[in-house]
């Protein structure tokens, strides 16, 4: 047994003896570890015990083992790593700056189960044969997703998506090169005017980050209610109430889906509704809420701004056979004002590539649209054909688009 394992066992015994909860008292645990490592280092100098090595490194290792997530904790602490996924005991990958890397970390099957059990402890969610999938949020805000056999072929499949936001406002996106100053000024005025905005893009394209930055333009006196499957949004606002879905219990009861949260949000006096991600029939409830005069924003997975609009027109049909396109199309046309599309390039960079204005008219089952901004030569520009009027646009935003030629 090596020195680190000896100290780790000693610290665990002291934690059990003193009744310390590492999750609630991390500072106390660290003090305990520092004392144990120091004492072991002194003993190893005068006995046959194996040497422990650099003190700082030993303390970090033991703290990670007893109060963190063991071998995965250094990956979680690395600010450059965006996502961690485990395909098997010796197949642990990370995404750094949008590119995947195979790590040198190796775990056993039992160790993986122990780490997942520890991760789920604070979430209140379960993982077993009757519920082989789980979505949960770690204490640091990372999103955990796990799938177990026999849904997977052999090993547990684990994804930990870290929310690393390097931007909090639209101005931050401009500084980072993800958005042009002209488009940022326009979007800020659109949010302030209460326009309904859909943010679209592929996985890891920066949709949540952009939604957070758009939310920063909401007025300070507005009350915002957010609904999500798992808490991911971090709005820089004062009056915010966030709600997330809940799994069913062992008896198959108590599940709270996103549709229920959208309905409950309307009873909470919101000035603005934000849906973290629209995937299924909850899109109908969102459209009904927006059609009642409540401003809102949401994200959706799509390949382009036009595809996102098509998807928003299709998803409500999942709500039931009594929902028809003859109802959905004019509802979408009257509710949705803008679609902002994000992309992630192969080199890992993320940026806004399109801003689409959605009109009120529907002809031949097609909603009138106009592409206001489009990326050309690596920069977001006002399109030559963007001569479109947005009814709810404030005078300030209208002036900004008029000056740039986007609105006649």
C-alpha cells in the first residue's frame, strides 16, 4: 500500500469518527488532511513507511479522494476543459477548446460506480435498472448524464458538461469575436423591446451562453422565471426564479415534466419567461404563453435559423392529435420575432452566424422571414436583402437597423 492510500484511509477513519460531512465542511476536511499528511510525513522520516512526496501534491490528492470526485477532480478543476466523458474504465476523454483528447486516467468499474454514486448524492436523483438514465447537476454547476447497461453495450457511459462561461454580456461576446458590435447593439434593443427570441444551434455551439448574455439586457425591474430540465442558466439579474424538472420516484409517481413547469411559471407573475431548451411538446405551452403577451426566450437544437423555425412549427404537433399546422403556423408567426443561430467551427470557435426576423404573415404554409444578419468572411454583416419591419421593435432598435440598411 502506498503512502497516499495510507493517509487517505486514516483521514476517512477520522471523518467517520468525528461525523464530518465533506460536502458541508470542505474547509474542515482540508485542515484534517493537512494535519494527517504532515503527521505522516514526520513519521515516514523515522520509520520504514514509504515517503509521501511533495506535501502540496499529497494534500490535493487526498482532498480530491475524500471530499471531491477522486481521479476526475483535476479534470473538473481545469478551467480549460469543457466536457468530460467516460466510455469505459480506460477510455476517459475530455474536450479542450472544442477538441477531444484521450486522457491517461484509468479507473475500475467499481470505482466508476462509487464516483457516480457520490456525484448523485447531492442531486436527489437515482440511477438503477428501472431508471437507467439520469440527468443531474453537480454542486459546481456542471451537468451530469449517465447511462448504464444493458442500455449501453458493456460499460457505464458518463458525460459531465461543465458550464464555462467566458461571457456575461453581449459586449463580452463582441470582445471575444463571437458577435459584431452592430448585431450586439441591435439584439440588446430587441431584448429591451420585449421581442420573443429563439436561440438555435448544435450541441456545444454556445446557445446557453448566448441566452445568458441576451438576458443581461433585460430591464432591472423585470421579474424573470426560468424553466429547465436541469439548472444551467446563470442569469445576471436580481429578480429571478428558476425551476427544473423532476424524475419519478420508485413507484413511478411524482414526475414533473417541462410542460408542467411552463404552466406553473405563468402563475408566478413573470414579466419574462425563459425556457432553457425546447425539445418536445412543451413548445406548445411556450407558444401559448408567448401568445398571451408574455415576452420570452428559449433555445432549440437546429442546423440553421430557418431549420429552427421549422422545428418550432413541428414540435407542438407532438402535444396531441388535435393540434394542427393550421393553428401552429399563424401562432408561431405572431409569437416568434427573431431566431439567432450559433455555430461551433471545427477549430472549436463559437460565434453567431445568422439573425433571422420572423414576420406575421403566412402564405402557402410558409412564414414570411427575412435574414437580417449573416456571417460573411468571418464577420456578421447586415444582409443586402434585409428590408424587413419588425412590428414590436422599439424606436431605438428601428433607428439602429435603419442606419445600417436592414429596415427600410
